[in-house]
C-alpha cells in the first residue's frame, strides 16, 4: 500500500529574526508541516521556545504545527500549546508520570497525540496505548541540539514500529527526527517512516543559497522520496 510522505522542517534551525517569513517561505516551497522543538533545559540540555512563539506563528500559516515537547513535567504545558494553535503534540514517555493521562489531555485539548522515543528508549511503552496514538516520533539523534548525525541503528527501530502500526490497522503517522537529509531520506522511508523532520537540511541549505528560498532543497528531498516504491 502506498504511503503519503510529509516533510516537516524544524524551526529550531530557522532564522528567528524573521521567523514568520521563514515559515511562510518553507511552506510555499512545498513542505507540509512546521515542526516545533520545545526544550526546557531540564529534560534536555537546551532551552528553546514556548507557546508564545506558536501563538505568534499560527496566524501566518495554515500548515500543520507539530509540537515536540522535550520538557518534564509535560502535563502543565500541553494545554498552553493547544490554545496557542498546535495541531499535533508529542511527548517523551519518560517525561510523564501517567502516559495515558497525558495522551488524554492532548486529545481532550483538541490536538492529535503522539509519543516520542529516544534512541535508547524501549518500544514497550507502545504496548497498551496504540489505540490512543495519532503519531509515533522516533529520534534518530539524542535530543537537545540540531545538526547532529543520523544514528544508523534507528533504521531497525523504524522497521519495528512500522510493523506495530501495520498490525494495529490504525492510521498512525511514523515520524523520524534527527540527521535526515537528501542522502538518507529514501532509506529512512523504505524502513517505514512517512513524516520526516529536517531542520538544518532545509533551513541551512536555504540560507546558503543566493535566493534564500527553499524550493530546491524541498524538491531534492521529494525527488529522493519518489524513488521509494
């Protein structure tokens, strides 16, 4: 069965001095989703953005806003991002005292819900919540900073999650985040992913071009995905 592939540039690598224009440009260039990496300098060793940035960007784009919460505790901030305009909210199971309750909080707030797995996080957290998930996000780097290299062992984990999703019969998106570029996106897709977070690969490449547009890099990622049967 054919899958729909979605490209989700992470604004972590965007130019924050003109973030609204960056988001508008990257969506106009053919990207599908705007990915937020929310870090609290507690669960991960970095500090990034909060709901106010999401609220500020919501009026400038109709694109899906996908919020990846790398914060602990997580429940307090979920409603804030939902009110700010998030469409999808994902969190790490280690950051929640009660995973089922956190997932319910996201859904009750009107958003789609997902779990995020670090490279060394076991998949058994999925055993009893597959019916409550709209997305599973696999980290292919250790979270905290952009621009890291893809961890090759993640491919086996992607295949394992794809098997679980197919067995469930549910329409759950499988997202991969970390080191995804033109030279490996097809391999990641073949392993079973259908949503691809690309931060430095998109925004970095766009800034390096004379035109400062993202058409060519998004087109290059699409061309690689087109090779996947």
